[in-house]
C-alpha cells in the first residue's frame, strides 16, 4: 500500500492483480468485479497477505491461470476442457497414423537416400524377382553411366517367382567396368554399387570395389532362363504353395560352375543345385 490510499489487490472473481484505491469505486479491469471490499481489506491489513504475487509463467493476457481454472471449475468448465484436450490428443494420434499409412502407400515413407518401391514400379508384398534387377538399371546408370548388373541374392522366392520384400532380405549389385579395371585403387574402390531391399524401400550403400584390379569385366548376359521360369520348373519338384527357396548369382562362382548359373538353395524342398541362366537346364547339385 502507499500513502495515497492505493493498494495492490487481487480480484475476488478472476484473481487479476491491479491497483485499487480505498474510498473510490474501482472495478476489475478484466471482469468488471467491484474491488471496493478487497481494497478496504488490503488497506486494513487483512487482505494484503492473501494477495498472490503473479508468476509470469502463470499469467495469460493479464489473467492468472489459477483464477481462470477456478472460474471454469465453478461453471463445470474443467470437465469440458479435459474432454477437448483428450479428444484432441486422440484425433491427433489417429491423423498421424492415417498420414503414415498414406505416405507408405504412395511410396513416400522412406528414409533419406532410400528409393520407394512404388516409384520403382515394385509391389513389395509380391515383388517379381526378375523385376528387382531391371528396376534398378536406371538408378545404377545415374550412379555410373556404364553400370551393368553384376550379382544377386534373393531370399524367400516362391513357386511363382515372387518375393515378399516386407519379410525377406534381397540385394542386387551393379558394377562399373571402367572403374573396376582401373589401376588407381582409390577410383577402383568405388566400382560396385550394392542395392539392398528392405521393408521401407531400397537403400544404396556406399560403392565398394574388388580387392584386386579386374583385367576384364564380363557381366552376365540377359538371362534366357528367368527366375520366374525356373521357379515354375521347381514347382514340379516340391516348391509348392507356402514354400520358398533362395536364388543367387555370384560371378566369383564361375571358377567352378560354367556357364553362368542360378544357385538355388532350400530346406523344404531340400535343394542345393545350379541351373543354367541360359536355358534352365540342371548343371549340378
């Protein structure tokens, strides 16, 4: 309080703190409540100790939050506020989930640097195994203009030549012949690009390279026997519905298998055999 009769009081209704004068009709600036009684109590010493010092963190637009909540409670507003808050959180969660599924369906839900299946024309739950090679031809050539398909490993290939990429691992390698035959080790080290298929899309690892310089690079010819064709043949040998095998091609296997061949491994049906990539004929195993 001061000698001019002014005191700092809190409005009994909204708890807004302001200056009031004893003996004068003073109303609250926020809600219009008369402050005469509060001012008189403060001047006499009975009201001042009860005047809260406002915390700037609890003041919104000049009105103390505690007072606002107290007012809302008297009118049943707290229940309504809680309903709105909880409802807003639930709607926000639902909207986030819907947006996540929407992005995934459009092929947008991929990590930085990954390629979406939809943009490659691949159906991840039922991917055509042969298409996993050709779909990467464009991205590989953007990496190196002379890039060619070099190696492959696919797990869980069914009798229709399909792969469920949401549960299977798969990889396809491309090579740059120019870089792989370079005498400069630093240039040669970036000659092989590894593409890895996973649930969210296709990732591109940093290019690696052969430990030794290659004299020549002989990429596999376009398969005359596709994975789909060979899988159809294997259906007659036990690769029935619900069963899968692993397909691979590695140019390093040329030292003991000629001509270029698909390597097929499975536990049910039990198989570990090599089939010509040219005509699907059985080579060994």
